[in-house]
């Protein structure tokens, strides 16, 4: 009788099989790998957005500088250097910034102004750009 009890006790005992441990380790490893992959993608997206923010700041600063000027003081030009000459263009990989000024077709004496900032995104390998446009009044800024 004591033999039967020990066999029943041994067979009825709950424990963790080796296959369960291996499966748990595998699932944990897959989850950890997926999390690390997401962190890498998130880091790249953050860096890409950081470049976009720098470019947007450069272009908007230039547009605000131009809008504070009378149109008669702006000479027509294509692909010219920025008026404010920001130093943060160097923060963009292969970054460049241009300012285009042309006579407005809508208002006599007004100028159409385009500020463009371009850079090569190292993550995607593509050229990205921010382009802002405005019209400058012949009488200059109004308060």
C-alpha cells in the first residue's frame, strides 16, 4: 500500500516540464527582440522629425525676416542665399537653403517670396524639403 501511495503521489505531482521552460524562454526572447526593434524604429523617426523641425524653423525665420521688409527693397532673384543666413543649416545632413523673390502676379508692387530648405535624410536616403511661401506688400509690414 505504501508503494501505491508513492506512485500516485509522484504521478499526481505538478511541476514544470523542460519543454514548457524552453517555450517560455523562446516567447520572452521574441518579445524582447520585437521591443528592441520598435525602439530602433522610434529612434530613427525621432531623428528624422528633428531634421524636419530644424528645417521648418529655418524657413519660418526667413519668411518672418522677409515679411518685415518692404517689397520695394527686395530684388527679384532665384535660388539666392537667405537674408538671415542661419547657422543651423549645418545641422542638417547635406542641408541647403534658398530664397526666391519674384514680382506678384496678383498685386502690383508686391513680391512673392519662397523660402526652401532641403536636406538628405540619412535614414530613408531621400532628399526632403520644407517650402514656405508668402507675399510681401508694397508698403511693407502693417501693425
